[in-house]
């Protein structure tokens, strides 16, 4: 059994993961357009442009008035 000292237990050192090209796979991105979920790979040039121009926002919660 391998014994670890306190420093190794508290801050383990992870080695970086290195993949060769043949080990990688493409990530398929899906998004919702006009009410349907579709893969971006099937988008035409215009829809791809619209996707990249999207702006994202965080909506603040509204507070309700306190009842007396």
C-alpha cells in the first residue's frame, strides 16, 4: 500500500491529459432554432452566422412587495 503525506492528500498533483489526434472525436453542438433542437452542422451559412451573433444575458429576479 502507498502512503501519502499530508501535503499530497490536501493538494494532489494531477498530470495533464494529452490526447493524440486519433484519440479525439468531434463534439456535436445542438441548439434550439424556431422551436426545434437541431445540430449546428445542418445549419446553412445564415443560421450559423445568427448563432455566433447571439448575445447571452442574466435575468435578475424580481422581488415581491412585502405584505403588512
